[in-house]
């Protein structure tokens, strides 16, 4: 146990020592390389992934998954074994059922 801790400490010292050096180099390069003209600065600010709204299909899939998840949690162990012992199999059947059956 102590041998492992010593090995980890010995291997991590060079990484910790190199961290400040590695952190300073990209920042200096980025500041000079990423200086956008004044006309491009406002267009970069609104692009955030949190502001993106899900599509209608994504919302419907999320609702189906929540519904199937609630049904799965409500089942007893015996019922889960009868439905299919694992969530992926149950999710597949439930999703097809909520979509409107098999469209083969």
C-alpha cells in the first residue's frame, strides 16, 4: 500500500511541476491569436449551448423516456422480470408502444 502511494507521488511530481509552464504557454498564444476584430466580437457572445432549444422530436422523445422511466420504477421485481429484465429492452418496447405501435 505504501509502495503504491510512493510510486504515485513520484510519478505525479513532474506533472505538477510542469502544470504552470504548460498553462502559461497556450494562454499567451491564444491572447494574440484570438484577438477578433471589433465587428466579430458581438457575434461570438450569443452562441452558447444552454440557449439552444430542443426540437419537437427531441421533446417528444424526452417525454416518452420520462413516461417509460416512471412506469419502469413503478414495476415490482417480478413484473420487471416478466417485461424484460433490463431497462434497454423495456425502453425499446415502451417507446414503440408510445409512438403508436410497430410501423413495419
